């Protein structure tokens, strides 16, 4: 099993949700976060003064999937979230040792469906 964490622009969340639904994988968790990578924030103007906004709003999407689904899900996220501009985000993939469905006690691949 793998955990896929995608950090994307907030305005692309609906596009990513739809892309995952199309490939029959609607389950996910989301968290609103702030951060920066290469873009290192941006300069804003307020009442004639410039100020730097270092941390920009982002959304982190998390899904846990069986190993065979990773490529399809990553491709769907990339295609839905990409604008071609700096700040599109990142995807992190890590191993998951086990998953347990609390309601039934099911474990492993049975618990992620």
C-alpha cells in the first residue's frame, strides 16, 4: 500500500476531485495548509505599501491506495492540478505498513476500498 500526498493550488481542488471520481477513486482527505517552495511567496500591495506574503494557501490531498493504483492516481492528479506555472505543487508517495478500518476491523487492502 502507498500513501499519496499531493500539495496543490486551492483553486484546483475541484478539478482533482472530479479527476479521481472519473477513475473510480473518490476517497480522500484534505487539509488547508500554507507554504512555499520555489516561488518563495509573492509581493502584495495594500494601501499603497508593498509587503511580502511568504506562505501561500495550498491544499494537501491524502489518499491511501494499493500499489497497482499509484500510477493511475498520480497521473490523474497531475493532469487535473497542472497549470504550467510555478507553484503548481508537489506529490509525495510513501509506503504504508498497514491500514485498519475501525468499523469492521478489516486490515490491509480490504480496508482501503
